[in-house]
């Protein structure tokens, strides 16, 4: 979300993530517009914005900004959490999972901003939709193809 008169800029992921982490540690909320399609249909890269807060208790279903074991920064959903280890997967992915520790999570999404409206990421309705979407993994490839054809 850009306020009137604000300019946007592109910075390397590493620099961006370090700055977000610093702001979150200070207690600020951070709003940013992610790129890519790995979180479709819940987050549309380049169009929707995410509001992040410093993480407290992390659980399956949370959308997080995290540094993965292979040193990439991703905005993906936690699909499992066991003994401080997290498994992540993008809602728009049909295969491939990432792993990280709880310490590698910089922020947790509390809201998605779409067309000026805020969607609460912790609302029962949002979490229910995410659980249903997760169960559709075997046919997700086809559903995403239809979604992209209609919406992108």
C-alpha cells in the first residue's frame, strides 16, 4: 500500500528481509507487496499486500516470511510444526516444500490487503479455506490453471 506521494523501490531479498526483521523486532508492523505466484489464490503477487507482525506462537496454517534452510526468503504457509522445525509450502505450489526453524521466521502475516479491504489471516473463515485448499493438493494443478486463466 503506497500512501500519496510515496515511491516504490526494489531491493535485494537479503537486504529487504534484514530490514523487515529489524522493524519487526522493534515492534513495528510491516506492510509489503510480495512478488510471485507461489501463494495463489490467497495472495496475488504484485497486487496484494501483506501486513506482518513479529511472530509469537507459530502453528500450522500461519503464513510466514522465513529464511529457509537453503538461505532463501519466502512467504509461504506453515504446513507442519514439530519441535521447533517448520515445514513450509506455498499455496500456489503443487510440489516442493521448504524447511526452517522457528528462529528463521521473521514475521507472520496477520492481514492480506486486497483492493483496499483487509482479510484477517487468523479468522476462522480464512483458516477453513486454507485447510480445504491443502486437502485439494492432488488436483491443485488443475484448479490453479483455471484460476490463472480467469484472474491473471
